[in-house]
C-alpha cells in the first residue's frame, strides 16, 4: 500500500522527489514528510512530489522494492526531477542501485543533513566538525562507485585493475584527511576545556540553550542577552556555539549563556561525534534551558528526540527548565492562563516550565526569575510554582476549563523515547 502526492510545478535548480517508507512502527516515521521537505528546502532543493511506501522490511537492493522503484522512476520522468531524497538512511549499495535504476542522484536523510551543515557552518571549528562527519560518511560509500573503470583482478603481484587503484587512492586520501581533521579538533577540544576551567575558577554559573532545530533558540538567546546572533525561521539556522554574559539584577551577578546547535530526528551519529566539542557545552552546563516550539503538532516527539541526544552526550542528568517558545503563534483561546508551571518528566521528576515568546517578549520576565532562582539555589519545585496536571482535551477538541489552554497535541508530561 502506498501513495504518491504530486505537489505541482516548482522552479529552482534542483527538483526533488521525497520518499518515506513506513515499516509498521519499527522506527520513527513522518507520514507527511513535512520535515524532509523543510530539510530539502534548507539544502536548496524544491520538492515536486511525495511518495509514501509501506513495507515490512527494507529491500536489500532497492530499499523500497523494484515495483515502488519503478513508480518513483515514472514520477522522476514525469516531473523532470533531478534528485530523489529518502527520509531514512540508505546503505551504500542501496544508494548506488537506486541511482542506477532511477537515473538521477539519490540522497538519504543523513546526506541531506550533512549538506545543510556544510553550507551553514561559519567558524573554523564548525567547518572542521562538518568536514569530519562528511568524510566519515563518504568513506563508507567508495566501494563499487567506479563502475566505469575496470575492476578485474590482475595477475600475480598486482593489486587489481585501475578501478581498484582509484578506490584505494581515494580511501587513503580520505583516511589521511580524517586523521588531520581529528588532530585539529582535539586542539579545539583542549582550548574549550581550558575556557571551561577558567569559568569554573571564576565560579561562573553556566546555562545552555538546547532544543529541536527551529524551536527558536537563537531568537530567544538574542532576546535575553541583546545579542545579534543569526536567527531565521529555518532548520539549522546556526551551528556555531555562541556564549554571552547575562546579568541578573536580582542576584547581582552574571551567568554564562550559550546557544548550541539544534537537534533533529535521526541526527547522524557521526555528526554527534564530530560536534562533541560543541555539544560538551551542554554536558558541562549547570542548567539547561530546553527550548520547545509549543506550536508544533509533534512537540512530544521533538522533546523526546532532544532527551535522547542529551543522554547520548552525557547531559541527561543536568538540571532542566522547559521553555515553551513561540507562544505568539498560538490562537488566544489556546494560550495558557499562567506563564509558569510545573511538568512531570519520565520517572516522575517534576521540572519548571515557562511559556514565552522570544518575538514579543511575553514570559521573558518569568524566565529571568527562574534563572535567578536557579543561580540562588532556590529553584524548588514544591515552593515556586503550583503543579499543573497534564493537558486534557474534551471530545470537541477543546482544552478542559481546569487545565491550560494549549493545542491538542497530546499530553506534554512524557519524555519517553
């Protein structure tokens, strides 16, 4: 069972077909492919059709099977598409076979994210981190990519045909470059460690903004510290960590506030490894401001993905405050009656939650108060805010009178991944 949804004609240099495969609950699946479309747009591509396939397991050769591959090929020809983008990761063999079958470039979600990161990285450190991840990705995709060259085994004492020689040469060059980039990143890591030690000696309270990409972290960062960090309504608008001092008048001291790279579903593991030096800012923080787009219809899934990555980088136990941003995007009837309350995480742990709009400033005073209490050591869940039950929705789709008036996106007290 599958469906193909034409999107219509579109301009642009790269017309792409989007493909998602539902394996029946085995792994995350975006039935709308909206996030893949945003990724494609961020990479400079234009989606001209969407294809949804349903399978019990991936096809070893073509991922979607030969019949679905033929359907995609017809769409490619009908829309004059130049690329096919898959929402799941493809093996090197599957990518090669699909390119041969479809006659156009094929990229998976991992490659798309890497391309966006490569285009957005600005600092020397960010460029090194992205280069390392891309090289590690490419290193697994050299095998049999030189089909136009001879690959027959030669005689005694020979290494193989010219194709084999080209593959070995490329692999050797990539391996050497990976070693060089890793050495440079180790140097950057040591510099960051020195900076963190200096902050520790000065007893600086460290706060890091974390969250799903496009949740508004950079906009909130700018609103809090009056900075001019780049912020835009797009995925991965900024990749480089920015740190500024935020002065809190109530305690008469400044805290160190860092804006970090956003997370996303299926963030490539190699990319997480490459950004270790940057993400270490979150793991070493005294407090995490977990920024959430409260207008997102899938905010529970996005919050769970952020929690998963935080666990992966060793930041799962750092104290959190949930910041539900983009309050201005909610209809008046959907907005909460109070801007600050408590919410339960998995395991029954209660954490503060603040509703804000980084655009119009709503809730920023409450957020600064939470930061003041965290620095002063008085951020006690039982003393600072009343407990609010999970949001309940009645049969008409409206929130119950005794709860907060938020969009009916499910309960917001679960972080289980």
